[in-house]
C-alpha cells in the first residue's frame, strides 16, 4: 500500500475514529431513529465543522475503523475533505457482536505508526487522537473459561504504554439509556480506564442532539489543538454531550 500524501506546510494531527457497528447499533431511539443513523449524521457534521476551520482542515488526517462482527478499516489516513459520507454510510451496517479490544489494538497501533511515519519524513505532528464510540460491552475481553483473551491483553498493554508516555489522546464514548448505559460505562471503566490510566468513558444519552453536540465538541477540540504548537497543552471545551463515568461511593 502506498503511503497517503502528506502536506509539509502544517503540523499533522492523526485522528482515528473507531466506530461500533454491532447489531445493537440498529436499536431505535425514543425519537424513532437508529443509533447508526445518528452516528452517520454526526460524522457529516464533524466533517463540515472541521472544513470550516482552514487550519484544522489542513492539519487533520482521519482514519476510520468499524467493529461489528469483524474489525475493518474503512479509510486509511487521508484529508478530512476526502471523507465520503455517502460511501461510508453504506459500509456502516449494524451486524454481529462487539470485538472492542481487537479494534482498539489495531487503531492505536496505526495511530502510533502514523506518527512515526511523520517523523521519518521530517514532518511535525501532534499526539494522535483515538476516538472510540460504542453502545455496549465488549464481547472479546474474556474467553469461555473466564480468562482474559489475547485481544484484551495486547490492547491494554499497548494502550497503557502509550498513555504513560503521553503518546496518545484516547477517548471512549458510550451511548444508551438508563441502567444499561451506566452498566456499560462501568465495564469500560474497570476493563480499560483502571488498568491503563485512560480517561473514564463519557456516558452519552442516546438522543440526536447529543450526537450533534459530540461532533461539534470534537471539531472544536481539534481546532484548538491545530491552532497550537506541537507539544503545547491546550484546554478542551467543557463536555456538553454527556457525563464522565464516576464510581458511586
């Protein structure tokens, strides 16, 4: 595979979207829309919002993975302008179980490789962003005997190392309603956040307005990063599309 074209004019920001397309994403919300349709609309908003910022649109390179039954790369790193929402939507079909850990292992590996590629080409870049969105608990973390799977161990080991060395910005968003939402968030917190130091998952109630707010929040955060210098810390906007999971005591 040939390397995607890279413009040397601005520091690059690799963004990897890791999207749940398991069967539960066909669930209809109280508004009568499927979760997967809200996701597609959010991707369209994200694209347009980033394109509205000239600096961010030149900086961001996006890669997209889906996980539902299988884990598949839908788009290799390329400019946000090349993101074809219509073509993408035809591939985001809810199906199968939730191979969460295999997906994040592949995604964070690709994010790391991409930054190493920039370095090999003498290009400046920002710490990669990996944005994981799911609506249920992983199905590939524990085997039938109750033991952690190789997918789990490999993903957690790599993620822990990248977070400890500040080589990744990792986000988990879980959507749903009520107790199911909180229970799913607690599983992600215990299985991912606690052993790796990753931020706790953000619990997003499954209504259309929150999906749109999520896309806008991500675009604003990317804009702030792309307007800074690599290595410079920036303050993300307040989260307005959900609440971080916290342990009740």
